[in-house]
C-alpha cells in the first residue's frame, strides 16, 4: 500500500532563526508592521510503500531522525495518509 507523508521541519523555538529575523524586518520595511516573529522551516512531502499506516509512520519517523531533521537544532511533525 502506498502512503504520502507531509513533514514540517522547524528550527527549535529556543534557537535564533536568522532567516525568520530577516523576513520579520523586511515585513516592517514593506509596510506590514503587524507581522512579527516569523520562523522559517522546511516542508517535505514523500511517498512510501508500506504494509500499513503504522509501518509507514515508523519509516517516516526513522527518515526524520536519520536524515531530514537535525535533532540538535530542529523539531519536526508529520502526517501520513494513504494515497
């Protein structure tokens, strides 16, 4: 069975996000002072072949821990749905 995973990887809240800081500053320069505390991360989609949803989630978790997210600097969340 095929599944699709939607993964969001974000910098940890405790860490400085230079990209987010730059965008926040630019928003003010563009006349959008209401926009504040921008955080920029990654959105990853992937397809995975697995026997069931639990197995697919386990494989996505492993991929996040081993490659897609740096646990020292980033957090991640994902959703797995059948295709």
